[in-house]
C-alpha cells in the first residue's frame, strides 16, 4: 500500500510507515490540482494544516482508506465527505496539550513582566528599568475559561506559581474540579474576581466574543487576558478599546480572527504581547504528533485497530442503514439539550424503547454525548466522546424515560442540572425519517435540522401572528412550524424552523411580546 505525505511532517512518521512495509511519498506543498491528480494512487494521506482535503480530492481518492492529521484540528479536512466515502479520518489531539499549556504560561509571564518590550528597549540601547516594572503572579487569581485538557494543564502550572485558580466549564463535574484544586464558578464570577483570564474553549456561537464589549466592563479593573485557544473568542476591537482606557492592563494572544492578521492595530499597543500561532510549535510536540499519526495510520490500514479517529464509530455504524437514523437522532437530542440547559450539569438519562436496536445502545450513548459536548469541546466524536465525558465527570445513565411511548420506537434524553430537569424525545419513522416528538411534556413533531426558534406563550389567539410579524420584518423566512400545548387557554410551546440564524436583537423583540417567554434560538 502507498501513503502520501502532503505537508511538512517530522521524519519519524515516514520511518514508522516505511518500517511497516508501506511505500511513502513525501510531497510537501503540493498544489491542489496536482494532489487531486495523483491521490487515486494512494491508500493513505498524511497532512498537517496546509493541505485542504476537499470533497473533490476525497472523491478522487478511489483507493483512499484513511487520512491522518498530524495535529488536533481537522478544519482543513472535509470529514463529512470522508465519512460518506468510508474513509477514516484520524487526528492526534493530545500531542499538543503540554506545548499549548506551556505557551500560555510563556505569554502570561511575558505580559506580566513586560519581557518583550524590555527586550526591544535594551537592544535599542536603552536602560529603562522603571518603565518596565511588572507584576507578580504569586497570590493572584487566575480565571480559566474552559477546563478541557489544555485548561486543566494551565491550572496545574498556575498553582505552581502560587496562584489561586478559579474556573468555568458547564460540563466539568464539581468533584473533578475540586480534586484538581480548581474552584468552579460562573462566568460572572470569573469576570468579577480574576486578575488574569485565560481562555481554552472552542470557537462557536456561544464563545464568539466571549470577552467583548458587553463582558469586558464586568471584569476587574486591571485585568490581564491571554488567548491561546482560537481567534474570535476575544473581541480584538473591544479589547483594544479597553486597553486604551486602562481597564484592561494587558493582552497576550497567539491566535487571531484573521491569520495572518496583517497590520493589526493591536500590535501598536505597548501592553500587547503577540505570537504567530505557536502554541503547538515545539520540537517535542511536532515529533510526538508525527510519531502518533504514523503509528495510527499503520494500525488502521493493517486492521489492527482504530485510535484517534474523528469518525471511527461513524464508519462502523453510520453506514448501516438500520442504525444510522438512531445515531443521528441521539446526536440531535444532545445538541438540543446542550443549547437549552441552564445551570451546572449533574447527569444525563438516556431512555430507549420499542424497536430501537439494543446492539446500538452504546453507539447511541456515544452519539448523545457527542451532541452534548459539541458546543463545549473541540474535535468531539463518536470515538472520543465517552472518554472526554468520563474525564469531565459527565454521567450518562440508561433509564426507563422512554417507557410508555406511543411510538414504535423512541429515544429520550433527560438532563438534570442544579437548576432544572428537562426531557426531550424523538423517534424514527419508516426507513429513517428522524423527528423530535416531545419537548418537556409537550407533544409535537419537529424536523431536527437547521435553525429553530423555540418559545412558550400564553395559549390565546394572535400570538403566532405577532411572532411571525417580527420575523417577517427582519426578513427571516419560516420553513416549518410545530405547536403543542398542555391545556386550552394555558401554556403553549411553539417551534419554528427558519432558513437563517436569528440575530440576538430579533430574539429580544420576540421576547418582549406580551405573553411570550422563554425564547431560545437553536442550531442543529
């Protein structure tokens, strides 16, 4: 079998694959058209972030069985297209954990002690000791937003400096945080108490501009901020504004909204420390991920097992026509609950009833966890979702919540937090039509796709017309509608499918309609 390496990857990857008997061709920097022309000759492909593995390239890879990403992010690989073709996509997300955590600390120390500025000044022939007086980390409170692998590694290093660590993560169990000496708090407490805030979350609708125009004023005066996660979590325009006002004392970033960022005005501010996305750029990390992906690719091509697969379970189950709809329904229920729940997650209860295949219980559980974690953790999938959930103390139990269903088969998901308990359920009709059929006791039928508007309202004439008028005025087209109610004249639940995301301003207008409450926007 033949393997193509299309990006610069450490030699150890080639050595491992060659020792396993594969023919390996190294063509770093190959152009897309040239890659498409030759990919049909290869059984495996190894990339970093440079190669864009598009659906066209995957379609041209008629012999392609596996794609290995030497690193964590797979944004440059069309995973959906690969899954559809039965191509396994693997990554090495753990290989960069320590290097990213250490780089976070490097930026934090550099910002606190003005090291880059003092270095430039000294090399320019100056001796400005007083000008570059810094601040100690000892005794300071650091707020870690996102307590996945990197966030927890940063917490360990901050404690070594004598810092008090508080953290926010809606998924991490309180007992896990306590065991690691992290005080689990809300985001508002992070803003109020932190001398330093460091972010370690994926970039999604919930985390975009997490530190921005509305939240920076809540922060402690003189706060310092570090972003080694993703560009866009910190609003660059807003942080520059508050740096100039003095409310933010320093900003250190390794990632940016646009990369490369060009002549960003951020770089002209004296209290900004920046690096060009170097979080994973250590010799050890690059060697580690090259070694890991070489071994993983050899194992899967020789059918010894799958490790680090982004779509491993999908390949195993999703191509079985009898199981595919149940996995899709489980993930949609998880995504729905993740976006609607409030408070700290305590446990999840999965109910299976009717003709749901018993052999798929474990895979359905993994699909539910994939949906629940998808808004909190990067690179979650059917393979790694159970492990990530276990590490974060997320409990998923099999219960009888699906019992007594009026449907031939049903999957239900109950979420318990410290503030609420909610149950949603869905079913699969015929040969694979997936529908949500219960929302907290309300019976209705919803296609779980695209963008949804959910709200409760007083059950009286004219309510839907008022909401529809607001959507129409904003140019938002309605694609579907489902209504449910408890008793006539009391409370109703409305779920509207729309063609485009609903801006926060429009949600606010809908929420201000008299008799309308609990307005939420969901993307599935």
